[in-house]
């Protein structure tokens, strides 16, 4: 790798070097000088954070090179940087960026090398969505931690802070310096199809405390946290990936509910805030999504809340931002609204040229572009990218997935598993009295890099605890034949563990659980995603909630089932009754212990 001195010299020159190493006014002058020396195409490029296919910056697999040519018009990350001067690159599992830790670190170094080799080349801000729980891009052997709603069930600021610190430390070792986490949305709609367990819960003050703690952990690891999705995505029944959500909260309700965690994030020094592709008529009556709303981004976020950090859009290929305007207008309107980073447009060529043209024709001033570029460079400087753009590939194994991190993840998960029902003290189960178990149920696609599927993970964990557990996956929509086979298999066991995922009143999963319960064998239901499943399990004696189906949470649930640890989680959201959503079946804060006493 080039030396630190060489990188500084090649990247900045003598004046801007102060921006990377100096403080205060000297640093700011250095960064402004750097902006002044950039060409307009270079400035426009800094605004974009783009996907690119492949495990290597210069030599992706042929299929990935073909995908890049088809979608971006380049073969690889190096050509992407040369053509568009992009300031950021986002990693995805499906783009084959995240095969294993050493490959990720090498890819990050290759990207930095390609950018810094350009005339006036700048370090690239590499980002990803590593929320943990249901949304991860970097999988095992990296440490996978409990998701946000699980942390909400544990109610521990220390755990939220530790999650940010551990996640940030491992991401930084891989060259990823911006994480699109934590989720700051307050999930008050049980039917929310896009946030749900990605939120810490429904209590705005509790969510705010955990958001602030998570940000503190990321800051300690020198990775930029991103609070999302402003102005709040927690009360919608529409997924902004596929539709255009409308939040009907009054201004007063928004201020006392949705805004609370974002205020806390700003006070905690959050480095970036992501906008949501949703309409909030109380904040802007134009019908525009928040991402494109000057009243929301500049008026509310920057003006009323006083935020002067980086604002990044949610992905610009999502339906929620494309319903009203074409792909050439969206990036221009987002910049006019006040955002800084334009994330993953469907066509970079269209978006990049549209912004360039808007400046050349006077719709956007170059001063407006300069303001966003300066914010981007400030963040790169604060993260140390000018001084240390590369990672040490030999040290990856000393940081990523180390035993101490994995042990922390296990202990966190044990503090979050929530016991929602335990009639007759069925739990814990003992391998001495009920040695043979059937583990059936839903097997949703596992989050990135987890062992999966859930039934296999649960069965293996229970077997390791002294049971003889047999996995029989039945899927999220079991057929009558599959249900009959599971019922037949239940004849030869002492108890049944069944995983549920997103139950509804007419779900075939509910039929499966009813048929298994009718066998007379003891049944333990594990809601492996939403705790709201409890409302559709009226005849099941024991119900646990794990808030996600990643390995760490399922293994913790197995230890709770076996009594190796007691259930300690408490509901971070209320569970409404199935027949009357206005009635709470279990209130916020509810959770049983093995003394069968509520802890709420």
C-alpha cells in the first residue's frame, strides 16, 4: 500500500492536507480549497453513492462485468470511478460484494486504490445496510447481532451501544465506513410491511434512547451511523420499495412521536440522516415524497431541528420516489430539497447527467453543489479517510467475528428473548422428561450469511442441549399434505416446537399450529419475526418471541426453551387482539419469567 504521506500528497496537496490532519478553521479552509480545485463533473460525482457488481474492483466475474455494462455502462468499480468520479459505493450481497471478510477488505482497498490513482483522486466513502437482525449485507463469519426490535425488548442502552461499537469496528476493518443504521422509525403500525422488527419499538422515548446509544457506539468505532428514515416510516401499511406510503399524522403527533428519535440522533452527533420516500401532508402538502421536499429536508430537518450534517436519500430506484417524477428529475429535485448524497439511482448515467445539466442551465447553482460536496468531504475527513483510506488485510481475522464479539452477541440475544405465554409452566422443557422434539414451521429466507434455515438451526441447538430434535420445515404456506406429514411425525415425539412467521387469520401456518396442538402433545410456538403472531395462537400453551430468525436469536431461544437461561425480554410493542385491534392482547412492556410472573 502507498504510505500515509504518499496518499495525502497525491490526494490533497499541501493546502488540503491540513483538512485531513488539522483541526478547526485550518481543516475547514483546507477542505474548501479542495472543493474549489475540483471540476464540476468531479463535484457532481461526489454526490452519488452507487452499486457495482463484483467481488473485485478491477476483475469481477464475467457475469458481474456483464451486469455492470448493462446497468451502468462500465465493467467494474475502477471504471465506475473513472467515468463518474463517484464519492461513494454501496455494498450488497446480491451484487456479490460481500463473499467473505478478506475478499471484502481487498475489494475496499481496490476501490480506494482506483480512486486515489486518478488525478485529484479522493477516498471513497463505502457504505452498506448492516442493521443486524432482518437486514444484513455482511454475513458470517462476521458477528451477527440481534436486530433492533430484539434490542428494544432487552431495553439496554449498553447493549445498543455495544452493538454499534462491535458492528462499527468490524465494518471499519473491512473498509466500510458508513452504515445505514440505526433505524429511528417508531413502529406503531403492526401491519407495517417494511419496518416492523427493524425498529426498536413503539415507544418514542425508548426508541430515542436506543438510537442515541447505538450512534455513540458507531462513533466510538469511527464509522458513520445513519438515522433513518426521516421524517419517520413507522406508521405505514405500504412498502416504499413498491409503493408510495402516506403518513397521516398531524403536525403535533409527528412532533411527539416520529420526530423524537431523530432529535435524539442529532443531539448524539449522528453523521448522516436518510430520508424516506413517503408523503407527510402535515409537513408538506405538495404531494411530494419527503426525499424531494424542500419544506421537509431544509425547512424541518435543517431549519427546525437544526441538523447540518449529511443527508442521504434512500435508494432512488424505489417506487416511493419514482411515482411522480422521472428518473432525470428525481436527483435534481432531491438536491433542491437539501439532500447531499444521492443513493443508488436506477440509471447513474441519467441521474449524473441530469444534475450536471441542471447546474449548467442554472436550475442548480454550483454553490449549492459545493455545499453538499463540502459536507461529504467533512465526513470523510472526520472518519480519517484522507489519512488512512486503506485497511490492513492481515488484521481482518483479529477483528471480524472474534470470540469476544460473538459471545457479546449471544449474551445480548439471551436478554431479548421474550416469553409471551406459558400455561401450566410448560417451559422450560427438560431433556430428561421430554427428550424427543419435533421442530417444525416456517423457514423464511435467512438474512445474509446466517446458517439457516430456522428449523434446522433450532433443532441443532436443541440437540446440542441434550434433546433429540428432528427438523421438519413446513414453509410459510404449508399445503394440506405437508401439514398432514408434520402431524404424523408428531406421534413419535414428546413435545413440539413450531416456528411462525407473519401469521394472519387465514394463514396455512395457523392451520399447522392448530393441527399440531390437537395432537395433545405439548406445543411451544416461537414467533421468529413479529411478536404480533401471538394474536393468532390462542390455543398454544407456550409462546416465545425472538424478533428475528438469525442464528444468534434462534440459539438463544433454544437455551431459553431448555432452561439454560431464563426469558428476560419485554415487549417493545403492544400486541393487539386479532378480533379487535383496538384491544391490547399484551401491553407494551409485557414479559413472563419462569416464575410465571409478568415483569411489566
